[in-house]
C-alpha cells in the first residue's frame, strides 16, 4: 500500500468552487489555463536546467508552484518549491532530475484533473 498522496486534493477544487459561488465553468477555465500553461513553464524549467541557468529556473518554477498549490496539486507544488529554492541559492546541480520529476508529476496531475472533469 502506498502512502503517496493523490496527485490532486479534491478538497482544494471544492474550495475553489465554493469561492466562485459554484461557477463550474470558471473552474473549468482555470483548469484549462493551468493545463495549457504547465507545459510552457516546464519547458522553460527544462531549458534553464539544461543550460545551467539558476536564474532561468526561478520564475517558471515559482509560477507552476503557485498555480499547482491553488488547484490542490501539493506534491507538484512541493517539487517546484524545491526547484525554486535551490535556484534562488544558485544551485543547478540535480535540476534536470528535479525538472523530470516535475514533468512526470504534472502528467499525473493532468490525468487527475481531466478525470474530475469527466466524472462531473
């Protein structure tokens, strides 16, 4: 049995839905924007990691961290938090592996968010 948390905490989505007065269409727009923007941020992170650019890792990892946290993707947010923190310290060692982990987790999050939408 795994002690791994789900890719998306559904209570976070419920809170967002409550905050929007139950506006499912708005929540769907948020999710669509997140799913479209995530690969862009991950691509920028991968490029920065491959180029050894700590500075280039900061903004996209911060953006994906915040957006992931808002949608209940805590594990992905934590992976991005570590990337951002180490980049702020000027450390790029291991960044490629951390970006790869974030990319894999994003796919888990994507699948979970699409499943939630399909099951509505």
